[in-house]
């Protein structure tokens, strides 16, 4: 049985409708067709080879000097999502290019093997298993082309070398010499449809490289971290479902937050929160078209009564995301259950209102003007939030336990009202300001009274709780309090003191030791990478730039060799955990890089504090304010 690689050993290729995970041993172990949320045809990422995989590699695995199997050296071709793997063997070397062309017809995975030196025997073994590895397809030849059919799926594999069916796999043994190339093209179509057209792999490669190069050139970030920022932007673009504009939180399901544990979730859906903050990162780097597409998706998805608002939807706005378990899959490194669908869709998470309205505000600030439909939606969301903000909820972390009055949820309710007021003041919304100004002050007073522990000088996770929450690090970022407020500084210090690992990373909230189960789930989890980027921001905003830069560089070092980040990092086993790649993590990287560059630019021009949004004397508590109106994700 094939050894399961570490999560960070996978590369991502995609066509803005779905994606594939390519391991450094040349195998594709995860591919859902035709969409991100379709059943996987290769699911060995969550099981074994019998659950579906496609490997192209030297027939005799090359050996390193130490005698162990050598892995291919990999990189992306420039600013693209074309993955290059170079294998060096005793008889020669080869390059494999893996990519998915931006879709114009049938979805395709193209793998081109090029001889570099000598001659290398190669093998391609594709073992399709539709239905998340549960179905063995009918493999046969049609007009000289190999096809695997099962139910609604037909998978066509085209190449110029001989193919045979062997033990439920389509196998090709061939050799490539220097200057030669062999291409394999996997195309999907409905089983009742005609066969897809014969592909042009070289032409598709040229067009795919040009697409990504032109898209990456639109990035307006010009700071010192351009390479990781652009790589993160490409990852976010790859997780965008092009036809609708919806953005998946991650293109995988059930990669565990703890190896061997049960914190395994399906992230192949569009969370309003994730999509909103991701769009903020895209807007801040010059990508307005994506923001406009997401706003259209939002209007369609949440159309109707705000009472029916969900915190997540399918990638085209589907509401029914019922969760179920796939008992036949043993899970990644025996981490069960494997889940599809997500039961958190029906939770109440009040922070979502603030996230959505913040993004609408930022879009307006970036020149994407409010349209009439957006204004109506915005007003309905605020009116509904005004009626519900005092309720307990499941919060940003989707607690599967009793609802609580989460501080972060209340802070984001304040953000929703504050940004509404700001838009109304510039004429973008026609609303009565008087009750909104009063509501903003009321929320602020309550959070500062009920969500703050004066004895420890820190905001807590929820009202009356002693637990801390890394989400409170966002308080200065969203402008709820200015960075120099003693309560902000105290909260940053408390989070570092009580939620940190020995190497300075932070957990999102306590789940370890005696605190296991506080969120309704057994077991532990890794350090949440987005929270660590929040800590970078909080350190920078509170004047600790040296510490902020050191932590940011540490986080960059945790990326895979291809620049990708999962949801979490396990500091004990020193590996990435959770669904991969994670939009949240890459969004955090982009935003921290932008903030650090903004601060460096300001300090080189004049001495002063970074601009963040702040309340304008709205609270009845004693409140320190700053005067900037720069939005949260600036």
C-alpha cells in the first residue's frame, strides 16, 4: 500500500471550476469532476490506491545518494498554476508538466512528459474510482480511445502511446529520450454525451501559461513579499468557481485538524465569511473583476428574506448542504470520519453580517459602486441584524455546542453598523442615521462592559468566560478600538501568553488538555494559521514591528515548497494539517504582507501610526479614538 504523504507534499492544479492534488511522487490523489463539490474520481488522499489515483513517474524509482527514493524537484512555471516536476534517474532525466486549462468545454487534466537527457522508462497508471472511491468503472476502448464509464461519469484518456486495461487501471509503459515528449489528456463528460474532441495539449499549455501570466500581472502589490503574495493570489483564484464567482474555503474535504482525530470537515463550499475576506484581499491587490463577480454571487445566494441567511452556500448558491459520512473511506492517516456536506450551514453566526457588509463597504471604497439591488440587500441585512445582534450564536469557529455571546460576533455586528453609517454619510445608502448611531454606541458599550476582563486586561472569548480567543486580535484591525488602547495591548499580550506554543505560534482558542471539548468536539487541533497572521497584524499595529516581521517570516517558512498553506500547522509533528490549500490562510498572508509594507512605507515618509478605521465618539464609555477611515483590509 502506498505511503500517505504529508499534506504539504501536494501541489495544486485547477481550472477555476475544480482542482486536482498532485503529490511529489507523481500521483494525482484527489480530483472531483466536474466541480469542486462533485464526488471525487480519485480519492486515495482519503484512503488507499484502491480509492482512485493516477501516477506518472519513472518506471524504476530513482534513488538519492543515501539510497532512499528520491522525489521529483518541483516548482510552478513562473506566475502560473502549471506544475513542473523534474525527475533525475541513472539513465536520464525527464520533466512532467501537470495543469488544467481554463475551461472552454470539457474539463481536462493534461500531463506532458518531456525527455531532458538520456532515456527514461516511464509508467502511467490511472485507476479511476468515481463516487469518492466507491465505484469500479467499466474500462473499454472506443475508436482507439480509452474510456472509463460509471453512472453519470465518462472519463476519456488520450495519449500517443499504447494503453491497456490492467486490474481496473489504464496503464501505459513507455520511454522518453531527450527532446521527445508524450502527453496524456484526461477529459470528463457526462456518460450519455458524445466523446469530447481530441485535445491539443501543447496549444493548451501555451494558452494556460499565458492566462496565468496575464492574470498575475494585474497584481498591484509592489512590496518586498511579492512572490508569496502572488502565489497566494493564484491559489485564491484557483479556488474561485468561475461561472458563479463563488469561492470555496478549500478544495478538499476531511483533511484532519488533528492526525487520527475527528475534526474533519468538508470545505468545498462558499462561506460568506471566507469569501468576503478573500475578496477583500483580492480587491486590495487590484482585482476588481473578482469582487464584482462575488457581489453578483452574493445577491443571488442570499436573495429574499435575511431571516433565511445561511453562513455558507454551494458554489452556485445551493442551500442544501446536508452532512453525511463516507464509511468506506478510512480517512487521511486513519482520521475519521470522512464527511461530505457541512452541518454548520444552519448555524447562527452573527459575525457574517459584519463580514459581508465590510466587503460591500470596501468594494465601494475601491470604486465598485453600490447598485440598487446591493443597497436593498445591505439595508435588509442591517435591519435584520439590529433585531438579532443580542442573541447568542455559534460564532466564527462554528462551535458544535451551546450557543454563547461571542465577543468577536458582537464586534463584527458593530462593524456592520459602523460601515453602514459610513456609506450613508457619503450618500451610498439612504438610511436613517439616528437609530444606527445609537445602535453602534450600544453595541460598543456592551462589548466593552461584558466582554472585557479588567482583572486580566483582556477581551475574552464570550461574555462571562475566562477563555481567550485569537479572534479578538481583530479588534484594532476593524477599528473597534485604536491600536494604542491599553485594552488592545492587554489582549494581544494575553493571547500570546495563554494561547502560544513554545515557538510563538498561537492556537485560536483552548482545546488542549483539560480544555478538550469546550467547542463541542473531542480532541485537539493545530495552530490556526489565519490567527497567526492576525497576530502579525496586531503586533504591527501596536508598534512591535520587529516582532511582527519575525513572526511573518516564520509563517512564510511554514509554506510548502510550492508556497501553499493548509488551515493549520501542528507544531509538535511540524507539519501542516487541515484542508489544503486554505483560502483563509492565504488571505491572511496577503493582508499581513500589505499591512507590513504599508507601515514600512509610512515610516519611511513620516513618523506616525498606521491608519485603521475607528469609531467616531460613539460610545458612552471612555473611548480612545483615532481619525483614520481606512477600511479593515487596507
